[in-house]
């Protein structure tokens, strides 16, 4: 799965890491749905860190489309509530 962190770049996430990525996404959705900004910021920081730590950067010479686009690390809570809803960024 190719994940783009907006304003940063693309990372390739292995199939074995997708369930944990999905759980982190679900945590961010739950925080947004509950109006809990602090929990969202913590969940979103873990999501970004997971992508950076587990993902392999995709080189600029590769033109693969992103399967998922994560908002930039400095996304506001109000902006995040529009993005992190329903099934979240990662359906499934």
C-alpha cells in the first residue's frame, strides 16, 4: 500500500502492517467523532510516526498513485474532523 503524507512524500507500507495502520486511523476517527482534540493529536502523531517508521520512502523516480493520503502533520482539529470520519482514511 502506498501512503502519502501530504506535504511530505510517499511511503510503501507492507501488507503485514496495514491492520495496525487501519487501527491507528480508526483511533483518530473515534477521537474526531468524540470531539476529543487532545486524543486526536496523540492518535494522529502515532499514525504519522507509524508511517514514517514502518514505511519505505518511495523514490521521486517512481510514479505510483497513493492508495491513502494522510493530511499534513500540522493539520488542525477542525480540518481533521472533515477528513477523519466514517470509515476513516483507510477503509476496511
